[in-house]
């Protein structure tokens, strides 16, 4: 019995670092307005809103920058991106890239 307890303690200590990586990434402050349409998990809240989960961050950073700079137009996204800094854009893009992509 003591051997089983020791084994369980050793196994849990060995697996603890992996459990820390399984935690959900923290939502960046700048992304709080994104969740209304794109969801916290990156799955659009309506069929008209694109899924962002699993999208490449480089693509999302480029698109958000285009919206912010007025080179890409959208009634909603142009306003949403207007005040985003480069750091905020990167944080949003990296957050949504880290979310598991939805399956069709």
C-alpha cells in the first residue's frame, strides 16, 4: 500500500508541469470587446461572425492592422480596431491562435 501511495505522489509530481500548460490562456484586456462577436473561445457567436480560433496570428495581426489603419473597411471592425496598439493586436492574435480550431 505504501508503494502505491509513493507511486501516486511521484506520478502527480511528474505530471504537474504538463497540467500547468493545459490551463486556458488568459483573455487579453484588448480582446474583451472581441468576445461579443467572436466568442471567448474564438467561435463566432452567430453564423455571420467568423471563427478566429486556431487562425494564424500573423494573418490576424495583418487584418486588424488594415482595419485600424483604414486600409480595410468594415462598419464594425474599423471602429473596433481603431484604437488598438500594435501590442494589443499581437495579444489578441496570439490569444485566438492558441484556441483550438472548431471542427466543421
